[in-house]
């Protein structure tokens, strides 16, 4: 059974994923890192090929990871917005939505070239994405863990406990 972490950029999917994998002695993968290693910077992929191309690469990587078992997978912020990705992840395990208030996300994220969807009007864009994506994340997730005011270790411990209870 895989554990897939979804949520907005800046919520801690990478840090929490690494900690959960360490706690459970599992391999950890980050879909954005795999794509970057193979194809280059995400911002370049968006600029030169468009978001749809990037989303197809996410689906390809998701399917590759779902062919394996007992992984912790940190997903890109938009990955589970594609139904085929969330179905693949659910069929191989549990999906965990890491949730944070928009204000928390703004504190954690700086607009830089690695965040192509936040290049302009960061605060407005984060609020827009939260409004659009949170209902999808909540409907997709098997487990929800709030991250506001918690350390990576606290979030990871709560996540592991909730996933064990879910099974």
C-alpha cells in the first residue's frame, strides 16, 4: 500500500513525505523531482510546452510509481486534479490531503521561478487556487491532516496514525 500526499504548494508535502518514509522505512518519491530530473525545470516545461504537457508527464510518472508498492509519494499540487491520477493513486493505497490556511501557504511560499503558477499576484493566486482546489483535494483524499502551526514531525506522526486507523 502506497501513501500519496496531495495539497497545495508550500504545505509541506516534500518535508512530510521524507519524514513519513523515514518513520515507516519506505522509499520516498516526489513527482515534481522525478519530472525535473528527467525533463528539466518545471517553469521551463510550462513556458515552452504548456501546462497540459506538464500534466501528461505527471500522469506518466504517477502510473510508473503506482506500479510499485509500499512507497510514500509526494505529489505536485495539481496532480490529483486529474481524475486518472487520483484513481491510480487510490487503487494502490491511501491519499492524504495536507491542508493549510491560505495565510500559512503565503508565509511558506515565495514567488520564484520554481513556482510557475505563482509568478504574478502571489496572494491573489494562492487564494484562487485554495478556493478552486480544496474541494477537489477534500473529495479525493482518504485522510486529511491540517498542518497549520505544526512541525514536520508532528504532521508526520498524525498522518501515520490516521493512515493506520484508516486501513
